């Protein structure tokens, strides 16, 4: 049952102790209105930005080392610097297509504080000379769409968005657009395809960044919702103050959603790079441990795409570097905790099933491979698995994301970990992501696979060839 | 004959005008068609094609990629039960099973009275509140079997007036006042450097009112 730490009007959000940069208005029931926003320092960051030269605004954000919150963790200030000079117009596309299993922070930011996001968009457009902004919100998030539409209507009326913003020479339109149900559209080039009215299939790389060729072939910045939500705070305060939170390499705060078998699951704003997984899962200020009478089995540290972590990883800080070195990623800030009652093979199947269903079908290894992985795992879970299935799974995995994998042959070389970041035979990381749960569980819970595999391999069919 | 009602046709043209290229309005217009009709018919796709300057086949080609678009009638209330990892850990699959039993239909099917369509869906971003579901894309969190039953009862007896019929996502729509529009033109008509970037050449900062 929800405890009183949960905020009734923002289900899932836990208003714990600690610095609040992007969730500071969540405590107000009317946090999404212009009135509340203005009463709580809203649009101060925009006003400050407009008194500075655009290049200085960009430098301030660069100086804050604001890391992208969508999954890759690339510094926003540096990404902004990739725009080729003079190739106008430039566009801003906001990625609000949050669909990664276990993740939800962007939805809360859009539902609870849409003006904060709009302010971030405006500052980015001002700093970089972006001509138009498209706010792409996941189709299934009806309330977020409603709140953003309402906020944009208020902001247009009040002169914060549109022509001659706050009486200045800065003008930009922000258009709210909805997705229609496709995980892959969260990949930035697929998002651009979708915005152009096409099937949401990722584009061939290079160019690696849409800053070179993006929407309508023009230079385009694609930023995650949470990333932009931080920009207003940075401008209203300063890069220096921002860097006072979090760690040297990962400043500021970050939102994490911790779900699964914990006592107090929720979305928390956490100091970036300082807090450890152990504090987050067991700390009194956070999830307060595994549910009664149970113990930790495994946890996914960064959404469905991330390789799984175990007991020995609990003391890693929530920072891209150390988590990456340990063979996984922080990804989109989603931690899924599983206790000892969890069937590891079934859990892996469910995550693989997700990727099989959401594969866009553009690249053969992913389109066919994820489906095969799903079918093999399904038959293992159903008790129909064969002894050769584990090698078959790893062989398919190797064709989507070349190994080495934890098969016996590699043990001598000490190659036990899942290769990370994954290599890929596909255009985007969706297919390779399906390998993470398979490799993680085979490596750690091979005995569970073996226990389920009771059938023998079928006798190979021999065809006698007559001479 | 027009598929869109005259007010929706005006709205459709306004939506097309918000994008530098008309084709970008394709997905928003399919949502509009679904709002008017509950699902996307062939007539709707033909008219969207005209409005966006593409063929009807291209509209279907794009639309069929996205699972929210329905090309056949569905129930007034679309119930999406999540069974992805976080929900699975806390009973999402059992909830889906219960839903099938109560509604007497399998995922993807519609009840005989055209009231409910049931679907098994992927993560709907409410993972800490598992198991969860959406009715016409509005959340119901930490749903027990009893909660599910009473939800059905309330919908059947009209006690959930806030839930719109399938197709309507939001009650508020973005409106851009004509006199507030900055500049929405095709990219080939926006090759000039945005005016405020000239401030970069100034050595001093400027005041704003």
C-alpha cells in the first residue's frame, strides 16, 4: 500500500529528502499551471538567458556538463555544438517517447511540470538559433499530452512562446505532436522519420548525429525531456551551482524509477554519480530494501536494454563510467529489482519478448533473430527445451551482437562478461539489447536453464545420397 | 464526400499548417480521424492523403506501423493490460488472465456488445505502480482483480464519465493564436540566420523587458 511519502497527485513519485532540481514543484497539486510555475521562479531561466548573448547561454550549459538523460548520457552542451554553421534552418525535436521497460520519469515531468520543459526548449532554441521546436510525446501518454497542450496554450497567450517572446527579437514556435505506439520511435532517427510522416524506422548511420542531417534533411538537435527540464534551472542559477550537486563527472541530479520487489518502489530524484545502488535499493530515504522475508536475486540497472547486475554490483555509484566498466549501463534511469522468487528464465523471456514485438523489421538480424530468441526461450520455459538450445540462443545472439559470450569455450580466456557496449550487426541498438537478458541469465543462472531443459535433442535426419 | 466533419476539416487544415511539410501531419490527422470515428476507415485515409499530399497507400503504410491506430472497429473502451517485466513481477499476467475471464475474450478481441476491447501491451510507464493498466490511455494503478471488476461495473453503469470513448486522447488541444505564430514555413524558405543570433556579434549583453 502507498505510504504517506507518496504524493497523492503524482502517483509513483516519492518526495524524499534531498536536493530537488527538476521535481521541486511536484509537491503542489497545481504544479502544471502557469500560475504556479510563475509563482515558483518559472521562466526566470528564460528571462536570464534573453539578457545574454546566445553563445554565452550555450557556454553556460556546456559548462554545467549536463549529461543527456535519454540513455546514451552524451553531454548536451557538446551535442549542441555539432550544428554545422550556416546551414539554416535548424530544428529542435524533444524526445518524449519514453517506452523503455521500467522507465518513467519523462512522463511525470511532462504531466507535473510542462512549463519547465517548455522553458528548457525555449532556452535551447535561443542559444542555438533553432527555428522551430517539435515536442514529440508518446501516444499512450494522454494526460501528458493534455497538460502540455494546456501549458503551451497558456504560454502562447502570455507571450512566452511564439512571435517576439517577452517583447524581444527572439521568436520560436513549439508544436506538440503525439506518437502512436512504437517503442523504436524513441531512437532519435526513427523519431525524425515518424515526425516526417513515415514508419518509425531508424536511419542508416553515419551521420551519427541528426545535428548533421536531421528533420527534413536539416540540422536537428534531439534532446530527452529530462535533459531539457534541467536547462531552465541551470540558467536561473548557474553552471557552477549546478555542478555543486552530484559528482565531478556527472553533475546535478537524476530521476530514477525503481520498480519490482522493493518495499517502497517509486520515482526518486537522486544526486547523480554519488548515490550507490545499495543506498537506492536499501536506504531509508529510498526503497527501504527488498520486500519482507525475501532477498535480492538480481536487478536491471538501466532499463530493459541493460545487462543485469547482482549482489556484487550494489556498491557501484549511479554514474555512467563505473557502471559501464562493470558491464552494464545506467540507460534511462530504470532499476528493476527481482527477489529470489523470480524465475530468471521467464523474466529474460519477457524482456526478449518485448524486443521481438517492438523490432521495426528493417534489419534482418533483429527482425528474425529476436523472434527466434523468443521462440526458443518460450519452449524452454514450457519445458520443451533441448540441451542444444543454450548454444543456439548464444549463436543467434552472436549474429545480432557479436560476442564473446559466456560459453564454455571462452572461460579459458576469462571472457565471462556480456560484451558492453554491444557490437551490432544492425542499424540501431534494439536487436543487440535483446541479447542482454539472455547473456546475463545464462551466465549467472545456467542451472535454472538446465533444470528446465528435460528433453533430448532430436535425432538429426540423415539423408543417404546415392553415388 | 468529406470524411471529416466540417469543424474537424478546419482543424485538420490548421494542424497541417503547423508543420513545415504537410506530410508531417499524417500521424496527427490519423489520431483526429480515430477521435471522430473510433477507428481509421478507408475514407479517412483517402482524405488524410489529400490533406497531406500523399497517396492513401502511404497513409496506410505509415499508419499500420503504429499499434494505436485501429483499422477495424474496436470497443468503446480499450483496456490495455501491461505484462512487461515490472508488472509481470507483481501479477500483471494474472491480471490479464482475470481480465480475459471476466470479459470472456482473448487479447485482441472485442466483447459482443462492442463495449470493451482487451489488449496485452508493453511497458506503459507506471512500473512502480504495478500491476497497471490503461483504459482508453488513462491509467489505473496497482490494480487488483476486485479493482478490475469494479472498474468494469463503473464503466457499464456510466459511473466513469471522465473516460472518453476510444479515439479521444485528450480534452485539451493545442491552439496557436494566428497573431502569435512566429514563422512556420518549409525549410527552403528559412535559409536566413535567425535574427536574434546577430546578438552574438555584439560585445555587450542586452536588456529585456
